[in-house]
C-alpha cells in the first residue's frame, strides 16, 4: 500500500483515512485521494460531485442521507475541526442504528469515508470550519432525508458542553427519529 493508511472502524465499510503528509520549512504536501490506493483498500469509488461548506462554531449539520440514489462521501476539513458522525441505516446490517464518530481537522488531515446506506452529520468544534466532500452520486433534493441529530436511540455523544448551544437549521431540527422513518434503505442499497 502507498501513502494512505486505511483504518477500519467497528462498522463494516466505514473507514478513517490518514494520508501521509510531507512537511518541510515551506509547508506540506499530501495526496488526499489516489484511486489506485483506494482500490487496493477495497474501495472502488467514482466521484461525481464535490461539495464544500463553511460553518461557525457549534453548527451541527445532519444527520443527512438520500433514500434513493444514496451518496457515498469522502469527507475532510481544510480549516478548523469538526466531530464527524456516520450512522448505519442499512436495515439488514448487523450494525443497523450504530454510529462512529471521529474528529477531523485541518491539523490531523484525517478523512472519513461514509459509504451509501449511512446517515451523516458533523458538529463544528473550532471557531469556524471549512468542510469538503466528494460524493459518489448526485444530490437529489426530492430524495433528501434525515434523522434527528439527538435521537435517543442512537445515543451519539456529541462533544459539546452545553447541548443548548447547538445551532441547527429548521430542517435539521425537524427530522424524525430512526425508528419513525417510513422508507427502507434496503430498497435502494
């Protein structure tokens, strides 16, 4: 294997990726994606859309997914830090409803691969954060869905001192709990 370290998580198909960073007095260089290395790790991906968001401290975006035309996402931070979470919503999975969270930052340069069949969200830990992600499918507004970020059945331990400080969109405040979702990811995964 080459320049990236692929770290398996407790959930099948969900990876933390640590690129090798070459630093000197000028700054640094790293490969953030190398198709051959990803394929050697068992990840044959085709990215069709690149997205970027900028958010301020305590903004929480998520937990999002598309129930038709699901997206796999390779996510990373170029400024600041976030707590990034993926929730397995594949009904026939042994880890259905389980989540993995990881701190991604401009400093640690870690990436998180969130495959199709997962809900995804993040909480900004720094004063602000620039979040970049490559997607394996196009965004389809009509199939956009989500799960309530603080669904007690998911028991996600968001790293924030005062939960009332979380800043959410109206849409993210209104998502249902996982147990109340009416459509099945099995139909599309």
